């Protein structure tokens, strides 16, 4: 048996394509902050993480353009060698102060920030503890480390305490959580996690990917939302969501960041963030700070869509943020609903196993500050139509969006 045989035997994607409900790798031909042209037709984008709608902001566009002209399009090297620009240091300094930390280190993607922040810290004899619903990049970061991995059931804090208590007293311990869980839209109970981590002498890392620009008085994320910035040891974030670019960061104590800078394989053995992406993230951070009204509008849109989906009769779980899961059922049904929404001009994402359990497939809607009121109406109308057409909710539950 060849190691490649499994590839020939893998037919699932082709089967789903044959049914006309394959949702992945869809080529987008053109975009605005809130719409995407696909197959020649404009669809409302509620499947991106463009929370503040900054991908097309004039200041961000201009900064990326100028950086490309000044530094070229690529860094053509590792941060360690020729790939560090003054802009990388500027972004690190800005983010350290934004997260109220001593220092920060910037990686080429958010995924790499997870690998690069976790793996070097979790050596042989150390222990890392992850919520079952933590993002895959955090799990992969832990797997790349040489320590022992413990997963606790989602928000099972008693289970986490028991696991921590079983670890030898002197061992290094790192608790890792998403700030906002990316498939649920729920906010982690950081006060509990801080207390438990302290009780057991563990350090705490929070991934603010879906909370940056969304939560906290200044948009700095979950730790700031709870006023716990100083109690969280390490903050991770990505630039691919509210900051409209690509890249990632870890922020924390200066000695920790210095250690990571010199031990992180995900930083050293890859090319650095391209100049335009760094400049774009910097400009987006400026806009995030200068235009707090964007965050307010994001919440207005979020509340409208969440209330609208509930009044149609959908179960949207325990979401508390612009990430809104619409629970559908099994994979086939979720893909069918995704396709129906797509045909009605709405771009969403179906979330199916292994990201979620087989009977908890969902359509994930992510709101943006840039969605207009009219676009919000159209999204809700499409969901309502699809709910009726596919009998997704009890007949009596379906109400006209105008009644909301
Ligand atoms: C919670 C979380 N962490 C990390 C990442 C990785 O970030 P990036 O896509 O910027 O590499 C993501 C992206 O989906 C995420 O949702």
C-alpha cells in the first residue's frame, strides 16, 4: 500500500461537488468591504471577519500602496535575517502599548503567531491546557511543543482545575483559551480562568483573534473587556480580521517576547510579513483607535441580525459577539442551506465536522461595521426565505423581518 493511496480513495469533496453544494475555495472576482462578486454576481459578504470593514478604508489602502512603493512587495527573508523592517518594530511597539504589555512580536500570519508563541514555551516536562473549542492553531502550537497536552471540555472549569491539580507542583503550566470562541461567538469566562490559573501557578494565554476591534472599551479584546489586561500573561492576535491585513502578534513580558524572538521556529524559518501588510495593519490600528464609532456600528448591526435570526425561529446558540452561528443540523442540511443562501445573494460559511459535532453543523454569519441597514435587511430576508423554502423552522415561528 502506497502512502499516496489514501488520496485516490478520498472522494468526499467530489461527491459534494456533484451535488452542487461544495462551498469551499470559491473564487472571488472583486470585493467591496461588504460585498463579493462571484460568478459575475455581487453577493453580500457575511462570511468574512472584516469586523470593522477596514479592508477598503482609504487610509489603509494608501498606507499599503505607499509601503509597497517604498519597500517593494515582499521582504524576501526571515525576520531573523534581512526580513525585519523599521515598520515591523513600529507595529510591535504600537501593539505592545495597545495591549498594555511590555513588548510584542509580529509573525507573518495569526496561525504562525500561535505556533511561534506556544511551542517554544512548552518544553519537556511542561504542561499545556486547552479548551476543547480552542482554535486549531492553538492546538497545533501545543502539539509542536515538547510538553504534555491536556484538553478540557468546553468551559469545564472544574475539569480544568482537576487536570491542573494532577500536574506535579514544580512543572511549568500554560492555560490557553480563545477570547471569543470562533465557532460559537461566545466570550470566554476570563475572570474564572484567571482565578484558576493563579490558584495553580499556571500562566494564561488568550487568543484575541475575534475580540480585537470588537470587545473592550478601546477595542483591545477580551482581557480589556474584563479589565484583566494585567492578569493575562500572553495576548495573541491576528491582523486578518479587524485589522484587515494578514499577520499575527504575541504580546507579553519583555523577557518572554525576547525569548520567543530567539527561539520561535515559526518566526525564524519563514519570510516576514510583507511591507504592505505591515503598513496596512498599522493604518488599520490607527483607524480602529480614531474611529470608535465603527465598533458601535458593528454592535448595532450585530444586535439587529441576532434578534432578526432569533425571531425567524433560528437557534443561534450562546453567541455574544458579531460571530453568529445559525444552528442547522447535519452536514448535508448545512451545505444545502449554505447553497440556498448563496443563490439568494448571501455569502456565508457552513461549519461542519471536524470543526463542530456531526449534529451541530451551522451557518456562520459574521457581521461588519460597514454593512448598511439595507444589507442587514437583505440578509435577514434571505434567511427568512430559505427558512420557509427548506422548512428549517416551525411554520409559526417565521415572522417578516419588517416586524423586527
Ligand atoms: C481564534 C483564531 N486564532 C487564530 C487564527 C489564525 O489567524 P490567521 O487566519 O490570521 O492566520 C484564527 C483564524 O481563523 C482564529 O480564528
